[in-house]
C-alpha cells in the first residue's frame, strides 16, 4: 500500500463515471456555511467530471442519504461538541450509501489517541501524552513536564478541530494547564499534552495533501497558538496559509504515515483524502502533529489543478 508519486489527475478517454449522472453529497455543517473555501472549487470540479454535486449539512433531517451515489465528508466542523451524535450519524449514512472516508477510519481518526498507535508503529510523532477522565490533572501535568525540557507546552482536547480548546502555556503555567485540563475532563473529554516545538514560530507547519495515496500539493501554516492566549471560541482559529514545496524528509514521513494505516490494519486501501500535518523538531526532523482523515481543509485553491485531481478520484470511485 505504498503511496504513489505525484500525478496529473487526468482521466483516460475510456475512464468516465458512466451511465446516469451520479449524485454526490458534499457534506458540511450549518456553522461552516460560507467558511469552507474548498467547497466552490470542488463542487465545480465534480460537475466537470459529469457528476451531480450537492452541498448538504450532516445533521439535516430532510436529507435522504440513499439518494446519493456517494457521500463525501468535507466541513462537518462542529462535530467535536456532538461526537456521539456524529458517530451515530456516520453509521446511519454508511448503511445507506458509500461514505468517504469510510466510517471506521473516520471514527478512529476523530480521537487523537491514534497518535499513540502510529508512534508505536514507528511514525515520528510529536511526543503525546493523555489525561483520561478520572485522573488527577495536576499530577499528570507535573509528570509530563518532568519528562519534557522545552520552555512551553500545549494542552488540548483529544477530540478537537480547528485549534478549539487548545492552549499554549509556559512551564510556569502548570497550574493554569491543570485547571484547563480539569474543565475538559469534567465534560468527559480526554486531554492531550504535547511539547510546543518552537521551530514552528520560524518555519511554520507543513500540511501534505494526498488523494488516494498520491501526493497532490502542500501548504505552510503560520503558527496558530499565541503564548497564554485563551482558546478560540470561533469554529476554527484564523490561519495564515501559503503554498509550500515540501522537503524530501517531509515526503518520507508522509509516506510512512500512510503506510502505517495498512501496517496497523486500519485501512486495506489508501484513504480517498488525507492531510498529514508536520512540525520540525529541534533537530529539524519532521514529526507528525496530526493525521487528518475526517474533515480536513484541503486548501484546493493553493495548487493549480488540485480540485480537479480530487474530483477525478471521486469520479473513479463511481
């Protein structure tokens, strides 16, 4: 299941969806309407492939999912506050049509405990420790800091998106971190602790975008978290995005991440879409911050032909 090399995304003359126009649900959320910059170019590209796209909200009770040949998760960005409801909905949709990415992969990926599994498979990850409901957050934070030498660290929910609930704190803010963790734990949420890799302030974060295991393009994100700042209350924290040409080391880690999905038995085929978010550690080695297989922004507007490449992979599924 090794990821393929970059490609143009062109369909051969005989490679068409065929038959009647296939209806494709591009699934968003009410709160994300007008915020998903990928939606317009993707919808246009899907139409160009001879398919019939429709932007729908995941929790709209009027939607008949069996009417669609394929349901494509895109910007369901409010699911983190309604996780149980969202997972029930995933199972319902998967029983009525073809859901991408598949239900099991999405459920696994919506909880950042997957970082522990990928690390055990040899993927270089940002060091990650978890505090579970019922544990003492003050003791857990102190134990974490005793094993980390960095000046700052990050506290965030294990189920989260868009940097919501994430805080960047100095080592002297251990009590503040424990209190933030306590609030998350009291809501029944697991907490993730990670060192803050200071190189991100200079170099930013690299996101590698893959469609069916083939590298498509990459972007650079500027640093998102400010020291001591309260968590964002918006749907996602503001991002400064630019196109980026990834280095060979970053591409090697990206390939390693996707290969680990097969090695761990999580996916017998490459996911339709994947975003691999990387940060450089103090030695400059790329480390996995997050693997996004559920509802990531794909930054289609930052690479020529990206929307068309993605849409053609959707068409091939049909």
